[in-house]
């Protein structure tokens, strides 16, 4: 799996542009994936999820893509807004309900 | 629906004392509760899984005698940090599966500061 470091990867995007956040997951047996948004001092907030039998799922302004061949997950946010600034985590589940979180990416929207 | 209420949101305690964190499922029955710890600028790390009516399962490296977990009812799970030390200062978060097979509900987190 991904190592947990002291510095989160960062991504800065101009307001109104699209952003893509990537995640490499560790277990080929993972059957369910979730993207979470976390603001400072708060718990994770659900954004979108996808099951392993799908490769794409769309929500409101968000799209998740799953590539099982290379164990890669991405979150696309369209027309970013200042309120999208946060840390984004991917999480994977292997069968038994336990979620494992990725390292996280800090997204900053530039006005 | 599917709300988990976590208290307290912030707590400051002295070294050597114990602190209890509660997570209550308000509108559903949580037979399982996951407890995470998050250090600044890091990801959520699973500490333990509590199951109603049985002993908790701890992740490797987590001291079960230090982090006491109780899940005595279908709506309440507690984490007690015993003999707290400054290195236990962290953000603690609970999470419960919604029971549909997909989806999890997270508490709002507890910021623990040990002085």
C-alpha cells in the first residue's frame, strides 16, 4: 500500500477549472472504493463510491474512474469552486467491511 | 439518515489521566464500529474494530490495554485512552457501516490533546 508520510501531496487548481485527483490502491481483491473529502478538524465526508464491477461512476460535478488492471482510482471534480478546497482521500475495502485509506491529496482552489 | 454522533469534539487532559470518547448511532443499529486515529497531515489509520457484544479486534501495533474499546449496545461504542501521554494527542474518528453492504457513516471526530 501507499506509505503514509508527513506531507500530503498537493494540487492547486484555478477556480472554474477541472481537477483530477489520483489514488493507487494496494489490494487487487478490494471490492469497493470510496472517495472522501475532509475539511480541517472535521470527519471525512462521503463524495462518491464505486464497486469493483464498474469502471466509471458519475455524481454531481464528480466522476470516479476505476482501473483495476493497474489498481488506480481517480476523482474528477468539474468546475471547481472555493468550497472544494480540502483534503481528499480514497479508501478501499476488502470483503470484510474494513476500510483502508490512502495517503490523501490536499486540493487548493485558487480564486 | 445514518448519523453517528461523536463526543466530545475536543478534549484536553493531563498526562496519566484517561479519556473516554463516545460514538452513538442515532437512527440505525451499529453492530460494528471502526476506530481511526489521524495525526496531522496524515491519513486515517485504523486502530480497532468493535463488535457489539464481543471483544474488539485491534490492528497490529495498537495496544489493547491502552486503548480500551467497549461496544455494549447496538447504538454505543466507546474508546477510552488510558494513561494518556502527549504522543497520544491526535484526532480520533469512529465509523460505522450502514448495513446495506455499502456505505459508511463517520463521526465528526475528537481532537485529543494531552498536556
